[in-house]
C-alpha cells in the first residue's frame, strides 16, 4: 500500500501526517510506503516548519529528514491512496486527476476518523504552538483508524 499525504505547503500538516503514519505502521508491523506533497510550490526543498518538527519530536516521531515537494499528476499513478488535509487541497488535487478512477483514490484524511468532530485538519501555519499539538492528535486518530482498516483486510 502506497499512501501520499497532501496539504498546501508540505511543511506543516502533511509531513506531520507522514511522520505519524509511518511511525504507527512500523510499530504495528504493517508494511506501507509513505510520502507527502503540497499543492503549492512556495516551500519546495524546505524541511518541515520548526514548530511541526518540535511537536513531532516531543512525541518521539522525528520528521527532520523530510523535504517539501509539489504534488503532481503523476502522484495519481504512484500512490494507491491520496489523503488530503482539507477540502481545498482535495479539490486542487482532483483537478489534476487523469481520470475519474484516479480521482477516486483521493479523499480527506479525516474521512478515516468519522467520529471526530472536524472533517478538515486546520492549517496551523499562522497560529501558535498549540495548533500543532491539535493537528498531531487529529492525525494520530485518523492514522490509527486507517491502519485498523488495513489490518482487517
Ligand atoms: P501546510 O501549512 O499546508 O500545513 O504545510 C502551510 C504552510 C505554508 C503556507 C501555507 C500553509 N504558506 O502559505 O506559506
């Protein structure tokens, strides 16, 4: 299973999502391939935001190895599941889909946490440190439920 996590800048939410998912999958012994990308190109080549790195390090899930890249149409062929952080990311991804079948691989990551009150992961970029901790908790809930589903297959 190849899973791509997508946000706008690829320096806050999606690298955190990649870090959470790869950590929890490894802990459970589930073999998946993960990557992340941004629909925007503003931060290409940069490491995750310092606040995202700090929030993850605190949880023992370092993400300092990750570098931002832009989402491309080819990602629809490279990945089995494309998980967007918010509805705008999802719209911009689907606009690039080569076919409806490709487009159907893309969904919101919080679709995997149907009992969580929020459907979208809020952009923590312009807020404070606590926003990154909230993002972490949401991503952990969604990732655990996604992995539960993979284990049952
Ligand atoms: P992300 O957060 O999409 O979670 O990586 C953002 C990072 C940078 C910007 C926007 C959102 N920006 O506009 O530079």
